[in-house]
């Protein structure tokens, strides 16, 4: 979106509140919803990518060394990656302000 | 000019919708459905109408299919009635909020229980706030004419809203009347092609029906209200255009012998035909009576109503629906609200009559006018007056 939803007046809406910019949900910072964040002990990581397959948000990326980490801009902290990781790399820890 | 034929109103509506070249018709074909979609199915099967006919498994799906079809820019038509309209309810709001120009004929029928598929306005009142443009007609010719107008209104780029044409179940849908069906050429000249400005198109992707959190929802709803109100001028424009092309004029509030009337009786739908005779009889008896028929239910024609009540002392409003535990019949409540802030306004007495398809004879309207005059003069009267209910 060219501007945030908070900035639109009722006179500036598109027909039927249609979004004319495809893909703008990527700008939506769903990471704000998170109360727990994934932390990693890569000593145990076998780089299988199971966490990436299961992530419902599709926010897990592989780095240059082959390790997988969640992008915290979108990660909602659901903990599915930690639950599914076969070698126990991921631990969910409470977010601190 | 088209030819005048003796035809059932439902079949005539199907013919009219077919002449408008719809691209998609989605309907649930079982009771409480009418012959409207049945006849359209025949016309599509016979190759007379080049449309995609989708017989779905419920009314909820019928309106959902119409939504999808309209979103890709197809001219979309459906019809329903009574309980069927109730089952569509959720999707009606979505279609209007997404500004999709679906046209639907609604055969107004009573709601269960007890099971009753006869005509009344219970279903009509239940969809009052759905955000659709709503036109109420009183005979088969008006239904045919307004189905054609509905496509022009709905698809007009200044409008882009769905339109319901309300017609009384049985009193109209199952009655054979003399009706002029316009010629194909006339209709094609009158109804321009649909050209939805932002359809679903892979070449120009858009998102429809997105999430509207508290940060934007109130703005969307305010826009919707202001927009629906603003369409009245465009509706009048298309009615005037229709009058020039076909010679029949429609108005938001239709007046009959109201010029010098002291007492007015008001209603929506097919009751208006009978009430005209009642007004004639009352006039012959020396009572200065007139008749108002509301044609445009949404957006509500405040100015036209206020003007139409003019110098009358009393307005008797007849509802064919009931608002259980409410202030009056639902139509009467609206009329009262519309007049309340006027400096000089008539007294208003409401009657609920004709529920579940019970006939209201000519003398019924005469009786309501006389009773209304008595209540206005002497005071008293029930919160909810009924006519024709056995005590």
C-alpha cells in the first residue's frame, strides 16, 4: 500500500475497497503478533529444512552457510518449527520488550 | 415497440432478464423458487440466451456464485424468495460492500414457522440494511421494466451496486397479466454493455474482499452509506431515460389522487393496485383520500416523501410485515422517522395487514383509512394495529 490503512479517509477508498497493488500484504508486519521467538542451537542442525516446510507463514529463510532462520518481520511465534525440528535445534523463548 | 401479451409475471421477468443478455445466472432451483429462474434455465438450454447457468446446491451458494461471476465482470442475474433470501443473507452484505452489480428479482414471501410460502414482506424487511439498491414494484409490467432499469443502474460506473427488484410472491409471481415485452433491439439500445472497471484479471491483479480491521472498517462503512444515498440521482436518470425510450415513467414515491387529499394511505408492492380502487370509493363517499406508493425503498427517498405528504393531516401506513415487539410495522417506523423532524407533519397511524398471503380486499383499505381517521381524531389505538385478524 502507498500508505497505511490508518491514513485513509472515507473519501479516498477504491471501489469496493479493492486493493489495486498486488502483494502488499508482504508489508504487513505480522511479527508484531509474536509473544515467543525462536532461538537456535545450530550445533545440532542437519540443514534438513523441515522447519521451512512446516512454517505456516513461509517466513523461514536459508542463509549462506545453509542454516534456516525465521524472519522476525513476519514470524508470529507459533512454535511449529520448534515442535517439528527432528534434532531439537529450536527453542521458543518469551519476547522481552 | 414490443407486443402486449398475456403472460405470468415470473415468465415475463425471465424474458426481460434474458433480453438483457446476462453472462451468468446462478440459482437454487427448488422451493421457494419461482418460475423466473426455471424459465431462464429453459431459455439457456434452448440456446435462446447465451449465458452460463449454474444450478447450485443452496441459495448461499447461488449468491456466492453470483459474487464470483460479477467480480470477473460478467453480467449476473438471479432470483429468489422468502426462506431462500434468508439463506443468502450473509453473502448479500458481501456483494454490496464489494460493489458488485448483481441484479436479483425477489418474490417477497412470508417466513416460517408455520411453513408459509405465500406473499408478504417479511423477507423484504429482513434485507433492509444489506446495502443493496431496492426497488419495489406493484405489477408485472413494472417488474419487467425495472429489471431492465436495474442492469443500467447497477452497472453504471457512478453506482456499481447490486439491485434487488422486489415483487409480491403469488400476488404477482403466479398471476397472468397483460404485459408488454420490449423488442430485443429496444433493450439492447437501452441497456449498455457491462464494463466493470476493476474486474479480477490475471493481467491486472487486484485483491477483492480483503481484511478491514478497526483501523479502516468505519471509513469503509461511512463511504458505503454516503455512496448508496448518492445513487438516487442516477436511479432517477435511468428511470427518465426509460420513460423516453418506452413511455412509462417511474418515481421514488408514486402519487394517486393526492393533490388536495387530507388523508393519505401508503404502502409498498401489489397492495397499491387494490388501494387505488379504495381511494376512488372513499372519494365518492366524500372523504378526501389519496394514495402514496413507495417505489424506491433503498436509498430511501426522504425529500420525495416529505413533498408527497404535502398538506395532508393524516397518513395511514399499511405494512405487510411485522416487527415483533417493535414500535410499529417496520415500514411504518421508517416513514415516521422520515417525517419526524418536519415542522408541519401529518399524524401517522400504522396497520399490519395481509400477512402470509391473506388477501386484503378493497373494503379493507377503506376500513383502515376510516379506522385511522377515528384513532387520529379520538386518540387511543394499539401500538400495533392489525387489520383482518380474527379476535
